[in-house]
């Protein structure tokens, strides 16, 4: 049985939010479908201004799973939320495997909170094919990595997924079938999932040896995608702050290090532009990053960084309010295309890719002339040369000192 506590609803369906929506669907009083997942939606729609807008939102913890159902060879997970929105996944079973056949997303464009200034009041449906195939019977499908399902005008990004579409004998399996993105380079059979993170060796002569601690390796993340972020003082003005970069954070939580990439298409930008201080806040379902820039009338720099990340182990938060990086003259931009990493605190490291920022003095809505970081400059190759020259001079100096010392020594022992 699932170890997670849950609230009892009508039709034998249980659910709660535990850093993701957890759903337990029952039939005849027994668990028949289990799911724990997180979903972000990105929907493009036409506004009343004849422009294309993009709405980004996440599956809320209040999503209603009452219409979910189970059968011997077919099951459906249905989640209703908001003003007439719903998301469902259909499963089928064949031989020793089960799979997800279709994902259907229904969204109501008359919901002005989710789709502000929409030119249409229609309720639309999109259907797509997920890549969840040949999951071994009586195992839980698991995918910690992000998986984006694309449909016309809609992207659905799933992550931290754990589900079993056909539960046998009312008890959720403790065996995991990982998705391809989570698998290591060497193939392995489904692994046993235990909440105490230990593996017990087989018994010998009736005795059970002590548990052997096991660790799950952190998957290597791909290079993060570049995102472009812009702030305006108001709707009728041009940009007052510009930023473009790919970003990754690495942090320590519970004695283990974790990494996260910032996903630009799932991130909202906010903040303000000031005379002496500007702030850029980037917020997604997984993390929130607050950049504070200062301006001393001649130069600007990144002064403070505040990071909050949401994980399955809880929430990680760290801050540094005494930084001096990304420095450039006011009226210009700072640029560093090479990968850089910054130790923010003992627990937090920031990685940037193709970085360019301008928090002050933006003109005509575009970046001004860039001041490049040292790694991008043509002078970076001089470093090893300078080190070699310095070492050569040091060797020559030591040799000269040695020869002078020997000569003085011989002079002091001349015969009378």
C-alpha cells in the first residue's frame, strides 16, 4: 500500500500534494491506479490586440481526480482544475507490459485569469502521444527528468513522475521502471524502490545481515537553454533591464548535492528598474532566483543573489548580499559567453552560459556595447605565457643568487 497519508474523497479516490500532486484511485475499495507528478503548461493564444500571447501555469494542488477510473485492460487518470481546464492520460495493458496511449488537455480561453485579454472564449482540446511505453507489469514508472509533451499551441512538461497504471492486489509496487532519461549509460533491470534508501542482502543460515547503504547518482544535466528576459517600467515604455543566459544551480541539501537547470519557457520574469538599484526575479515551479544589481553612477555589478529551490526533500534557500561580479560601465552591457561558475555560499554554486546583462541605461530596447569577461577576451591566452616568463625569471634569479653565494664562500677561505 502507499505509505503516503491521504484524504478520503468520494468515489474511492484519494489525493494530496507532496511537492507534486499525489493521486490514489480505488475500485471496490482497493487501490487500482497510483500517480504522483508535477506538470507545467505553456499555451499560446491570440489576444484582443491581435498579438500572440503565452500563458504559463502549473497543475495546482486543488486539481480534482474524481473522474479517474480503472479497468482490467484500460485506465484513465483525469485531473480537473481552474475554470474548466482538465488534463488526462489514458493507459492500456497488453501481455506483460502497460503504456500511456494518449494525453488530452482541455483549456478554457474564457478564463481571464489564466488567459488575460484572450480574443476567444472557446474551450479547446489537444491530444498528444506520450513516450511512456512498455512499462513492466507490477512496477512503478518513474521519471525524475523533465519530459515535454508537445501539441499544437501547447507544451506540457512533466517531471518528478511516479505512477502505476494497473495496481495488482491493491498494493502499489516497490519496484521501479525508470524512464530512458533517468537511466545510466549501462542498461540494468528495474531497481527496487525503498523509502529507507537501503538494500538488504539475501539471508544466509537464517540470519539477515545489516542493511547496506546505497546512493542514487545524480544524472548529468544537459547544457541549460538560453533564456531572454526583459523588464519594462510600464506597458508603453521600452525595456529598462535586459538579461540573456543559460543558468544552472548546484546546492547541498541533506548532505547531498543536487543540480537544476532553469527552464526559460517555464519561467516568469518580474522585478523593477531603479536609479541606483535594479532587481530581476526569475520564477518557475522548481526555483526562484532574485538578482539585485547596484549602480554607483560609473559602474554596475551584481550585488546580491537569493535562490529558492523546491525538491522532493523540501525547500532549499540561500542568499549572498555582498557580491561584486558582472561589473561593467553604466550604459554598456556585461557579457561572458564562456561557461562560468560562481561560489555564492558554501552550499550554493551558480553556473552561467552565454551570459549578457544590462540592468541600467538600456536604450532603444536593445543591449549596448558589451564589456567582455576576461575568458572571452583575446588576452586570455597571455596568462600561461606570463606565468612561464615569471617562472623563468625566478629560476634565473635563484641561479644568480646561488653563484654569488658560492663566490663569497670561496673568498672567505683563501690561504694566508
